[in-house]
């Protein structure tokens, strides 16, 4: 299994290719299927990481999950 970042980069390339709309239907379906598999793999990896974070946040023998607030991206940074 590739690393999370590699999966995410490949998924972004697939999305860009599909958004262009220049791909034949058969290839679009293949790319979509690959994208769904990558998305699922990324989600599983994130869930595992979240579980590890919760374990690391154990305090006084009790699990006290603290909400994770990802940094907010400015809309102008995205294309």
C-alpha cells in the first residue's frame, strides 16, 4: 500500500483528468473506480491515525478525545 500522501496525489490527478472531460468513457470509468479505491484507502488511514491520536491523548487512565481543528485554508489558495 502506498503512503497516504502518494494516494492523495494520485487521487488529485485523477480528479483533474476527469474534470477536463477529454477522457473516453471506458477510461473515465476505470479512473473513477481507481479514485474510489484510493479514497477508501485514504479514509481508512485517516481513521487509524485518529485512533492513534486518541490513544496519545489518554489522561488519568480515561480517554479524553479532544477535537481536532484542521487549519482553515483560504479559498484563494485553492484552484
